[in-house]
C-alpha cells in the first residue's frame, strides 16, 4: 500500500467529521445557546418585576398599617 495514498484518504476521513462539526453543529449549538440566554433573560426580567411588585405592595401595606395606627391614636 502506498503511504501517500493512505495519508490522503486519512485526511479525507478526518476532515469530513470536522467539517460537519464546524459547518452544521457549531451554528446549531450557538443558536441553542442564544435561545437559552433569551429564556434566562426573560425569566430574570419576570422575577425582577415580580420582586419589585412584592416589595412595592409590602411598602403600601406598611404605609396603610401606619396610617390606620395613627388614626386609632388620634
């Protein structure tokens, strides 16, 4: 068997999976990563908004309780 022919075919055999990974799999994984980042961002935004709403409601409830207490004193 000729050594140079074997090396040429070996490069082809090795290059085909590499090209598959670079051309097809890499963009798919990149898009999946962007999708997951988008979901994480939306989840973070929703939880942050909910947390602000909870804090705001607790402040309102405290204020109402203080006003009620002041009215009872007066």
